[in-house]
């Protein structure tokens, strides 16, 4: 059986990163490859909502497009390097989303929640 073609080739990504680092900016092909990697890597995770999924992918984009310049060309496995960076960006987006939810929603409604529970219990 023939092995399925990879969606991003490690050799091609490495070549694009060499060109990008020498130019000082990402090539359009490298940008496309990194965006595709973000989308495919997000499929490894299960999200509670599409909004959360999009938030995590956006954070992964932000993370990877800020840190691509720090890629060391001596490390030839560019696919593994960027996949790990994307996963960390997704994790960061996940925790950032729930930190925002817990700070803004939970704290704002905590008093109301306690009040309604006390009313249901007959204390108020």
C-alpha cells in the first residue's frame, strides 16, 4: 500500500525556513505551510466550542509568527520544531480563554450566584 503524502514536507519546510531566515522575513510559501500546520495540529485536540477552537488557533498563529525567527538552522527537523511551537500556542490559547472566562464571568456573577443559592435554600 502506498504511503499517503504528508500535508507539509519536512524538507520543503526546512528549505523555506533557510530562505526566510536569510531574507529576514517569512516567504509566502512558509506562511502557507505554517498556517496549514496550525489548522491540522488543532485537529489533534477536542474543543468544547468552535469559538474556543478559533481562539486557540489564533493564539497558535500569533505564537508561531512571533517566534519563527528564533529557529536554529542546525536543527534540521523543522516540522517537529514548529509543531511543538503550535501545540504550545494552542495550549496557551486554551488557558488564556478560560482565564478570561473565569475572571470576567465567574467573578462578575459570583455574588448573584451566591444570592440565588441562598434564596433557593430559604435563607433570604
